[in-house]
């Protein structure tokens, strides 16, 4: 269970760093506060954590698409950045999917 939570914390920190880079301080604070929902032992908190992870995954996919478009217009290479951000998107998606495990559902009635 600790691995699931640590993976979610890593995904949250990466998402917060992304929002910090774009100077979206409100979204950064929201990203950093999201793991506090682990303290509430209710099913709704677990569902909100999953929803946050899936939303962050969509944000990463959108960032990849915009980055590729921008770099192609300028004529710069885009494959490395796409691989990195795609990997971050997959890690974030995996963090959300791992929150749906039987052990976590048992702890969050």
C-alpha cells in the first residue's frame, strides 16, 4: 500500500512543479494539498484522489500535444520532450489506477 501512496505523491509533486513552471500558483497549491485527502478514511476521498490523478494525466497529455505543436512550428526537435512528458503522464495514470486496489478500498469504506 505504501508504494501506491508514494507513487501518487511523486505524481503530485511532478504536477505541482508543472504548475509552478507555468506560474499557476493556485493549481500548484491545489496539487500539493491533494494528498491530504489520504488522511480522510472515506470512499469519497479515495475517489477524489483518483479523479485528481486522471485529471493530471489529461493535463500532461495536453501539455505533450501543445509542446509538439510548438516545437514543430519552430523547427526544434520534439521527440525527447515527448518521451519524458509521456512517461510522466503514464506514471500519473498508473498512480490513479493503483488507488483502485483491493487493499486501499478495504481501508477506505
